[in-house]
C-alpha cells in the first residue's frame, strides 16, 4: 500500500488531474446511460423516440385502464420498487398525460360505440375478456411502431409466473386473445406481429373458429369466443371502413 501511495505521489499533478477528470466523465456517462436506459420514467407516448421502435425496445408498465377491446393504457414503471417504495397514481387527475396508450399488435377486436356509431356484436364480451387479462396488472411491452392515432403498437406480455422477465416471458396477450376467440388477425397496412408471423396468427384464429372442410356438430360446439355463433357479420376492419 505504501508503495502504491509513493508512486501516486510521484505522478505529475497534471497527470493526476487528467486521470481524475477522465474517471469523472466516464462515471457520469455511465450513470446517465443507466438512468436513461433503466430508471427514467416515460410519461406518455410523445416521449418515445424512434430508436425505441427501431430497436424494438421493451418497457414495463402497470395497466391503469382498458379503453377498448384491443387497446389499454399503462403507467410506465421502470426498474424496481413499485407498489412498495413507489406508488402508481390511481385517479384520473393524477394520471392525466402520464400514461402510454398501447394498441395490441397483430389483432383486431369488435369496435365499441363511438361518435354516434353503434357497437359491433360481441364488443362487450371482448372488452370484458381484455379487462380480465390485464387491468390492474403489470405487463411487458415490446414496442413496434406508432400508429395514425399516436398510439404505441406493441406486443404485450404478462409477467412470468416463476422466473424473472429477463429469463422468461409470460403469456402474450394478442396470442391469448386469438386462442380464446375474442379477436381476429389484423392484416391492414402497417400490421406488426413482433416475434411471430402472420401465418401463426391466422392459424390460431382458424383453430378458434374450428375451420374444417366439413365441420361436425361437435366441432361447431368447440368454437370459442366470438365464433360460437358462427362467422362475424362484419369484421372490425370492414366496420371501420364503412364509417370512415
């Protein structure tokens, strides 16, 4: 230890100053990176920069509301300590302009009543299913793009049951929606499917519909969600085009 001290004392003052300055710059840069990458809270979608979508970055958030059958809002909760060291606001006033509007990627669900237009059939059931899945829960969202309504198109996953999220993924909400029969595959312009393919989404939709060349009575009884009563009279995409 004495030898090290003697060597340090023998160094020119300018070298010591330069080394100290360099270490300070590196420490500041490292701390800034950690804060921006892991600790900074994103208030709303306007704060999400294009590089988040280009890199398909992940964010974690608490679902504060479900506004429609294929979208919801999250309060971004980076790092750890939420709900026991830090709390998530629970009033509309506190949450104003502080949530991120998430649009489920790859799926479309029946439309609700908006601007004097009637709701599509099965809308209430689809909305109820999504609320049961995510409302008041933590989700991990893979960010894919921003849509024409400034919503963030993302592939959301629930928390894994046992392992931490960096080791495993929980259930994928769009995938579960198709399996349960409460949505259809979204195929319009700008469609995104995350780490999946459109073919995988279509296959899950067909399985929920039990589409076979000659469906038996047993097969029809096995249909799930919106397909229990047969095909939709009008897809969500067709409904939106009609009222565009």
